[in-house]
C-alpha cells in the first residue's frame, strides 16, 4: 500500500463529552481502511509530560504545546495522529492547526449537565467538592472552536455515526483515499 500523507484530527469537547469513545470508533474505522493513527490522549501523556501537573494556565499551555509538537513530529514522519484532548483554550488547538497542514478539528458539542451525569472519572464531582479547582466547564473556561471542521452532538449522535462523518470529511478533503 502506498504511504498515506499524514494528517491530524483533534477531538475536543468538555470532559465526559464522549471524546475517548469517539476516538475509539474513529481509530477502528480508520484501521478498517488500513490507516493506523497514533492516538495522543491527554490523560496518558499528562503524567509523562507534567508528572506534577497543577492545571494552572501556564501548565496547560506547556502541556498542549508539547502535545502539538509531538503530533507535528509524527505527521512529518508520515504517521497520522488523532488527538484526544479537551484543550480548553482555542489557542492550544490553533497551535497544532498552524503546525500541521492536514488538520481537522472535531468539536463534540454536549451539554454540561449530560457531561456531569456521565462523569466516568469523577472529575466534575471532585470539582463540585472542591478537590479539583480547574475543571473545564466548572472553574476553568472551555472555549469551543469558532469554526470546527466537524461538529458532533455528544448527547444525540452515536460514536459510530460521528466517526463515519469524520472519515467522510477526511476523504472529502483528500486526506484519505476514497473507497470504491
């Protein structure tokens, strides 16, 4: 198979909006097409890049700069990348967009009350109890993309349907070969 020119997809949204579930569906669909992306998941990378993270603005800025840099390196070496990260400030995602020419931003639009009800990691509960002080959507701002390439309704759309729309958008942009 010919080497596919690498691309990046950044999946953003509030904590518990469905990012990881969508990323699993997306990577499965890409894998079925013979594309094996590297998944850069913030929950996995944070303890490596910032082992004593305080979640202050400067900590987040450094962390997301590092994520964007790794994604840029991978795509330059032909490895497609899927970012699974809240990246609560637009500037974090824009940094990656500027560095990676073939870039797609996916916004999972999901109401805060739905995210709080899901809360698989207990982040909102910790925030409400004062044990976490910088939860995006509670104490820290979350800036949704102004012009996302794909919008997913995290409360209404299945991960499989959303992943299929993302694959179709990647194909429409010429980032993936079209299927016959």
